């Protein structure tokens, strides 16, 4: 429906074909709700094919609509007459090839969709324990590794208990899983408890609003980010303050104002997604620089809920995706040590196909981290 409303018939046809086929299988055993759904699917599908130039198939679907769904529908009857006249004139007699809509904003759509359709790994699925045995090979957790990954790089991937030289983690080390070396992406299992996750969702719930994105020097709503979000200060609740301390201990970074942003809590409902983007600013005019604390050096994203289907985090250029793992935290560096943005961190929040996805984001800025993540001797690093 979203694709149809935005004129993206390339995608609406694929979804509507699937819906119509499901209802066709239940001929003779529909209930009222099913009949209404078949009517909607055929009606939208016929018009989608018409707009895509395949008038012959639009006519066939409209006739099916009148035969099985709503024989007395005058609007569809008029469409049938219109399609017949067009075909008599030789317009749209042959099936046309569906073309993806042109998009200068998104050049990596194919890779994005392919990554989002990959099978989920063995961790994070409903009913699977959230605490996998440490030293489990990463491919067993997240499915097949990228075909571009060199064997010598894979040797560095694994799981470990980490204290990061922090007294905060001595008695309860972090359960760290290295997902990728380049870009540097790590997953911390059991980063928060169920009770903490519910508290954060409860605090954010009353303040949720449609999410916005940076556009030039402004922030605005966009169709490529469908979610609701709210911001929580560390003074909102002891749980938020404790979470900030935990993030600082695990990352070794300074989260004191203004070196980090408030905790952003995001809710993705059915179909909610965030198409490929960078967390760091790619222009000096970005609103991110209003904090006067530099660019976003790192991101930590905490999964506050499980998701029945979809919702993975896909890294487009690096060609891998990470499924939702409830109560885990995903960490990556947005900037290289020389301060430049890391192009391999282009990532996306895949559409939620079933369930409800909650995450909490913490963005840490480069100022204040000079001695915590110093520059390398190699200016290219």
C-alpha cells in the first residue's frame, strides 16, 4: 500500500501479486474479511499494471475483480471498457518489463534489498537463548560470511569476555562478538536486561514522534525513514544513567555532555525501515555540527525487543547484515582514525515484516575522544 501510494509500482506489483495469490487459493472458503482483502488486492494490482503499461493484464485482473469480488462495481466496469478500447487501438497489447523507479538518492538499492532478504542467522530468533556459547564461530551466529571476505581477516573474528580495563566491567565482563574488522563492528550480547529494556520503552512511549533526517542545514521527515523516535536525557531515570555508564565502560569513550547525544529510542512498526545512510555527517553544513563537538565518531545501537521477521541491520558496501538480537548492542566506528568518514559504514534498517522493533541509539562525537582514540601514525588509517 505504501509503494502504491507513492507511485512505486515496481514494488507494489510484487507485494500485491503475493497477496492476490494467497487469496486465490482460498476460493469458496472466504470469510468477509478475506473477500474485502481480495477485492483491495485485485483493484490496486490492476491499476498498478495499468500504470506500468501492461494494459492487457490490467484488463484480466479487472475482470477477475468483477467476477469474484464485486460484480456491481461501476468504477471497475468503466475501467474494463477503457482498457478494452486501449487494446483495440493497439496500446499496451504486450506485457511490459517492469523498471525500478529512477533514484539519484539511492544508488545501492539492489544490494540493500538483497541483504534484507538474506536468511536470518541462528541467534535472535524467537525461542533461541539470548546467550550463545562464547567462541561460537561468527558464521554460525549470522549465516554465511561475505564472499569478499579474505580468509586471513576471518581469523580475527570470534567471541570473548571484555573488561576494556574498566573497573565497571571487572565483575561482569561484556560478552563481545567481533562481527567484522573492516568496518569495525562488534556485537555485545546481554548488554541490557529485559527489565531495563521495558523501562526505556516505557519512558520513551509518551514522547514518540515521527523520525526526521538531516537535509542540508535542516531536519525533516522522509519516506526513506519510517519510524517514531524520542530522546531521553540521562536524568530521565536511573536506568538511562546506568546505561550511559555501561556504554562508556564498553567503548572507553567520554559520554559527558556535549561529547555524546541523548539516548534516542526508536520504534519501527510493521513496514518500518531506514534506507541506506551514514550516521556521521558528510557535509560541514549538517545540523550535527551545531553541538560544536565534531562529527559522530561512533554508534552504539541497542536492540530493546525481538522481531519476528525482518528488521536486520544491513551494511551495504561491506556486504553483510546483522539480525536483531534482543538485549544486545551493536557498536561500530563511523570515522577512521584520521577523522574521515568510513564509507564502509553505509547501513540500513531493513523493513520489519512481522512484529515490532525497538532500538536505542547512542551517538558519540569526536571531541573529547582525542586521548581515548588517538590518531594513527599512518595518516591513511
